[in-house]
C-alpha cells in the first residue's frame, strides 16, 4: 500500500472510533451521519477503495449503527 492510502485509512479509522463507536462520547445521529459521510469521502478521495466499495461500506456501517 502506498503511504497516502495508509494515512487515509488511519484517518478514517480515527474518525470511526471518535464519532461512530460509542467508546468516548455518544454523539447525536446527525453528527454521526456527517462523520460517516466524511469517512466515505476520505476513503474515496484518498483512493483507498473505489467509490462503489466506499458506498457499500457506508451503507453497512449505517445499518449496523443506526438501525440496531
């Protein structure tokens, strides 16, 4: 993996842990949704995954965290 992809993936994971996983704080659903969109854009613009895979990952994360 290129260094840029690793940094993009690390940023996405940090955002996931801070905003989505209820480890530190419990954020409102609007902030969590914005964080998920930001994660998807980081993964897509950083070309970690193509847009189709990023969209599927976004839908899976949203279904796990908002519908359960």
